[in-house]
C-alpha cells in the first residue's frame, strides 16, 4: 500500500458506532504507515543512507550502494520458523485440514506471512468464505501485512475487536474498497466509479472475529509486538553502509594514483598538434619522456607519487559493525559475509554459533502458534458450516519444523540418531515423519507400507491354504501321539 492521503474515511451508510470504529482504525493505519514503509525499504534495499556530510565527496553522494543485512536478519530467522502443516492427535480423518492447506497454498503463504510479521512486527490471518462460482475455494485463508491492514486489540479477550483491510486504492493512494471486520459481521464498502459515494454490503456470520494477528515479540503494553528491523538494527545498517561507501571512495582514488610532476613546463601536457592532453592521457602514460632544459631554473623534471590510502581500516570497521549487528539480531557474523575463521568450523562450534538464533526462533514459533491454531479452527468451522469444531479437533496444533535444523540434511541426521535411540519408531509411521518429508511423500510412503504389509498377510494366508489343500497322510505312516508305531 502506498502513502495514505485521505484524512478521514467517511461512509454515510455506516451507523455511528461503525463509523467511530472505522475512524479509529483509519487513524491508526495512517499513523503506522510511514514507519512501516521505512522498514519495508530497509528490507528491500531501497533505504537512502544517512550521509553525515564529512567523508563522502559530493560527486559520490549519489552512488547506488546497498546492503542486505536487514533482509538477512529477517530471512535467516524466518527460515527456521517453518510451518509444515497441522496435526490432530487422536483424529484419524484430517481430510479437512489437508484440503484447507492445499487449496490455500499455505506451504508458501505461511512463509510469506512470517516475513511480513518480522518486518512490520505483525501480520494478520483472515478467514473468509470463498466465492465458489468465481472459482475460489469454499474457505479462504489470506494474510495481510501492516501496510494494508490494522486492528484494535481487546486486552480482556486477548483478541481483535475489529480489523480494517484495504482491498484497493486509486492513483492517489486513497482507498476505493475496504472490508471492516467486526464480531459476527463483515462490512464491505466499495467507492462508486462516479466518485459520488460508497456502496456498502454487510454479511453476518456465526464465527466471531475471523482475523488473528501473527505477532513477533509481543509484550505487555505492546500486543502487536516489535519489528525485527528495530531502530538499533537500522542504525547499525546505516553505519555499515556508510563504511562501504567510504571504501568505494577510497578504491576510486586508489585506482588513479596521485602523482606530482616537478620542473616541467606546459609543453609536457600537450599533444604534437598543440592540443592539451586529457587527464586520463596524463594518468595512463606509462613513460613520460621530458627532455632536460639546461636554460631553465630546474633543468630536469622530476615525478613523484603519493602513497595511496589503505583499505584495511575500512575492512576492520566493517567487521566491527558486523559483530554489533550479529549481536543485535542473534545471527552468526559469518552470515553477514564477514568471516574471521581461517580454519573450518567444527560441528560443535557451528551449533554454538547458532544457539541464540535457535532460541529466537523457538520464541517466535511460540508466539505464532496460537494465531495459526485459531485460524485453522475457524477455517474448519466455516468449511463444515458449524458454529463448533468437529469432535476431537480441540487438540489441533501447528506442526512447526524443529528450528535447530535449518536444512533437510540436518533433519535427516537428527532423525537417524533418534531412531537409533528408539528402535521401535522405525516400525511406525511416526518414524517417517521425523525425517521432515513433505506430506505428499508421506502419503505415498504410507500407501506403499500398507501394500507391503498386505502382501505379507496374503503370503501367510496363501501358505495356510496350501497346507489345508494337501492330502492327509494315513495314521500308520505318521505315527500316533504318545506311543510307538501304529499296530505295534
């Protein structure tokens, strides 16, 4: 969403309470938008560096230099907060969950919602009934970022009391369509093409407030949390970027060594036709042949070269900013492109360097789990058109990947070690889930496992059937139980 320009969203067809709620929501969205746009610019690498006006020459102040540290701070944490699906212990039929997950592309949408939550401190998960005639699934689970949506928090209920979602804007960035979510009611307003007013549509439902905030680092007094791109992060980002620019300036001067020619007249800087040589012709001249002039006060010209500035101070300063940035964001300094280790990192050192990041990811997942759980329960209710969730679904929980293992290889290694410790898991479907396979692979594996088990049962039944069909030997040949040969 672009800059917000309208002072007030006045919709005549709203009643006094609805208009009052809309005013509060719109005022809050306008107040938060400028700061949220700044943080989005840091993530996108579009922020303008704050020039101190000291060491950067005017000709270098328009240099297009960017730094991706703020985006790295967001992405590296989000990659350890992976929602792989939902589990309902004790419930065999979870087809509703699978359908909602697939039809709403939550395998990718969940990650995108996480990025927006980390950038702006909060994103919002909205559950609505879809328009099946238009090709939509029966239930839509969509995510809104803080640039196009905002809500009012009810501290007693620990939930949103209202939410405003901006759907569309005009060329002046003024809203032309929005939806205001209230408990049990959705109010949609669309500005008429003539610009003469609004068309309001109300839809009532029995699902309460179908919007949940996905919050990063919530705390008392700040229920919508704090941005991952905090003020310290932005300050360190700016400082590091200025260091990079200063190193660029130094490199430019280093590429053109400064020399001074003593005792030469202006003929040394002219071509054969009398025209003055360009600066680059003078700089790139490999050999300057200037004859001696015995009649001149200085018979022989002399060239000297100034020592160039060293880049090492800039490198050392960038390392210092990287260390401070890593400490502020709990990410390894090597992830910022600054390596201080000459030798390969051991497995223990690798794990220790990411301990703070893992703890941060665990806290983030704990804050996101309730929102995802309530969102999916609302979606299940809408899908079944019931006011209550189906029996047994009260145990539904989000299935987040273990944040200690960022890659599939690490997950597999941990699964192997777990099964070695608990061998019985190798014979269960739970053992397959430890390896972090995607749901489609698990479904195929379960079908194959059942097929193989079924084949084993058939082999046993076939063998038993063959034994029953074989002719029975006479008692005299096989002997009697408890005595000698028959007839003895």
